[in-house]
C-alpha cells in the first residue's frame, strides 16, 4: 500500500540522492526511465515543486513534452543498482525497453508509474519549461558541460513541475 508522505520531509534525502542519482520516469509512447543528477526541490507560485534538467537530445524530453508529467523514483537506502545506472544512465529509451528492468507501480494522480525498487515516489506535473540560453551560462561552466565531446552544444531544458502526489511504495503496490 502506498504511504502518503510530505515531499518536503524528504527534501534533504532528495538533494543527497542527486549525487548517487535517482530516476526520472516518463510515459507517453511507452514507459521510460533515465538517471538524473541535477535538480531542485522547493516552492514556486505557492506550490510544492521540483526542477529537473533534461538534455535536448534525450528521448525523455520528447516524452515529457508529450505528456506534461513525470515521476521521480528515489531509493530510500543506498543508491541505484549498477545495472540500472548502466542502462538508464547511458542507453536511450528509443532503443531499449526499460520497463523490463523494474516492477512498475500504478500511479495515484498522474499517468506515469513509479518503480517499486526505488520506493520514494513523487508524481509531478509540468508547470513551466525553459530551454537554456547558453550565452547566459558562465564560460567555464558552458565549456565544461556543453563545449566538448558528444554533449557539445546539447543544452538542457529546465522543467519546473508541481509535486501533485508523494508516497512510499509498499510490497503490494
């Protein structure tokens, strides 16, 4: 059974988990999950919210744009498994059926499932999206994250999303 929680009670956990990473799940065409390591939790327009950043080239971006929602799945202890990090951190949902990696749990409020193996679940609805303006990013950061290799020029879209539900999944979900 899903145990309702106050997302802000887990804000510290969320920000600490960003380092080992957590999952951003989408479902427009099909279920997809990607590892993210950048984000914020707070209040905007009087609403509990998260901000996540997704590169322009990612399959996930199209999924969020199409559905207007996502869930975040966080481990309560430890971090993501090496297999999950390998697949969801480096392989595209365009090419891989990521649903096979997890036990999906039906959402309560939106249409994107959570992941039983990472039980802290935040259901989120996009309020605002903004593409980064690379010229406004300091040169040293722009060079480090957008100037070299495969990600050169592949900037992010920032999604500000209302937390519409927050809970911990149980074994029977």
